[in-house]
C-alpha cells in the first residue's frame, strides 16, 4: 500500500516536472507538411517543409522540392523553346521567415542546393493553407532571383569601420516574451525579386495529389 | 450488428472523403506569365511563370494564359485549344522571335474537339529575322485580335510571313484590329484539302512585300482595312480557285498592284474601296477575274487594267 502510494506520488512528481519542458518546446508558431501532386502537365512534384519560430522570433526550417518536369533556363528573347524530356529537378532551401494569418502560413528562404546550379542563392516563397482533416489543404510556391549587386556603406576615413553590414536584434532582457526588433537593412542587393502580396490574396494552383499540412499559430 | 453498421458508415465516410479529396478542382485553368516569373513556379497570378512555353504545359485545354507585364514571353508551340491574352493593364504581352516562329499552332489531338486558339494583345516581333509570326498547320478556328505582327524575313511562301496558314484541312482564321507589317507576306492562306477562310477586319497590312496572298484553297474577306505601302502587291490571288473579297478598304501607295489576280481561275472582288497611287490598280492574268461593284474610287495609279467582272447589287 505504501509502496503503491509512493509510486503514485513519484509519477505525479515526474509528470509535473516534465509538463513545463514539453510546453516550452512547443513555443512559437510553426508550419510543416508534405505533398505529392501533379498539375496540368501530369508530372509528379513533391514538396516537404517544416518551419518554426522560437521565443526570440528566429525562424528556422527546411524546404525540399522535387519536380519531374525538370528545369532549364531559356532566354525568352532567343526565340527558342525549352527542350523536352528534362531530368527531374530538385532543390533544398533553408527557411528563415514565417508569417501566419489564420490558417495560412507564408515562409521564405534561400536555396542552398539544387540539381540546377542556377537556382542556388535564389529565394523561395512557400504559402500553405491548413484546412484540417477531411478537406483539401492548399499550397503554392514561388522561386525568385534576388536583386543583383549591392554594396556595403562604410566610412572611408575610418580604417576601423568595417561597414554597415552588421545585423542585430534589440530586445528587452527583462522580458522573456519580447521577440525583439530587427535592425534595418541598409545594404541593397539583398532584396528579393518576388512580389510579396498580402497573405490573404495568394492564388493556389489546381493540384491533384495527397499529403497533409499543419499550421500552428 | 452495431459493429457492422458502424463499419458500413465508416466506409461510406471514407469513400466520400476520398472522392472529395481526389476530385480535382474544376479544369479550364488560367495561368500567368511575367518578366520576373520562373517556369518552375505554378504559373499563378502571385507566382507567375516566365514564358508561354513554360505556362502552356500547366494550362488546361480551353484555358487561358494571361500576361502580367510587357516582358517578352518567348516563342511557343500550341497543341491544344487555348486563349493567350496579352492584357492591357501593363501593356502588351510580347514575343521576340528572331529566326523562329512566334506561335506555331498544330492541334492534332482527336480529343480536342474545338481546336480553337485565340491570341489577343500580343506583340510578335521577329526583329527583321523572324521565321513567321503565326504559323497554323492544324486548327479549326484561330482568332488574332488587337495584336502587332512584324519583322519576319524569308521567301514569302514558307517563311517571312506574318500569319501563315499552311493546312492539310479546312480552317477559319479571324484577324481584327491588328497591324501586320515589315514581313515578306503579311497573310498567306493555303491548304491541301478543304478551304482556309480568313476574315480580316480593321487591320493595317503595310510595309510588307505582299499584303495578302490567297493561294490553294484560300478565301479571304477583307473589310475596313488598310493595305498600303507594300513593296509588291496589296492583294494577290496565286492559285486557281483562290478568292479575295475586299470592301470599304484602302489600297494605296503599293509599289505593285492594288489587286492582282495572278493565275488562271483566281478571283478578286472589289466593292466600295479606295485605290490610290499604286503602281498598278488591277492586274488580271488570262482566265482570272477582278470584279467590281462600280463603287470603287480608282485614281492616281500608274498603270493597271479595268475590272473584267461585276459584283451585282441585290
């Protein structure tokens, strides 16, 4: 009897300790999912992604894309059409931004690896909509070239000035929930070449396939 | 029993969910192209493709490709019924087609019952070296509206043509509010079987060598248009049975003839036109016909002959 009571108390104690940890591990919004689908071209495409924002507002995540349609860059002014029968195209991107509005999430990141080397360094934009179980989730993606060029402003008269390329977050150290304010970016050449409309107006393609998407605010 | 009912209900729900899940949204997609687009994108308005060729694969039959900005969108082969809309919000959509054909229309899919293509608000620029602006080898109906087609060079028979119909069946071509200039031949119609019927309205066909050439099986009806400033003939019928009807139009300042029925059995009918200052007004080969309703204004032409046929009024 005493042993049973002690075991029960110990269990309750362990649970009470574990609960705050598991709660803190789930702080911040997140989005994740995977889908295998086709568009009108009937060529299989697969996307997998996960992104989460921590307490300080830093977003990390990964996006993987595969497309049997292949990829090739054709100059529209050449008068030539892209060749047919291209090999499958893949890329992976590090996601560094996450915005959630209701059941939609907008993620952005930079391509780190790709079967088409021209895509490395490009920006990727992923928009997903979690419509729950039993209803079709929606998603869209966009690849954009970053704005070319760029320079770092620096004081030429001060040899110690390494240039205005520093990036920081200012936060209230006395508040755990203060996600901080990002420093302004004065360096051109890092802007993305994509249009970024309000999250509510994104178009979704007519995709046929299966998968699941979760968006957590 | 309860377990059996529950199982049936569960199966029914799953089947319904599967149907709901796997049923594609309605077809007839609308896709978009833009200068900042990428052909790996889904071609939506917020994630456009870059070229017509990239977008057409993701556009359903009878769908529409729209243009977001005036950046060149590349040459494309069309093999299904489709509407290509250059739009006017940010200017014309455009194709630069040096040494190639802007739109090559060849719809042979037996399941594509309409075989119809509509091209609107597109600037097709061959940059003086294009093959053809639009080539049609297989389609039922093609509309070209509010567009510009120029800069194609070649022999004027197989290439160097603004709009070339080279069919093996019948075809209807409708061209309206379009400028066709600086080609060897503006419009050329031919087929090996059936008829090619072209209706041309409110068009300027200028600065070509030949304006409109109706060849084997070709029938062209032109109204309220200007076929002027061509270095050869404005209108030319080049096969037996080929017919050109032209009404309420201007044929002026052509270095050749305003109307040339150039082979036996060809016919050109002219009603209520203005024929001014051409090298020749009408040229008629032996056995050919140029008919008039007597209401044409013909003056200032250096040569030519009078019509040898009549278009009766009824």
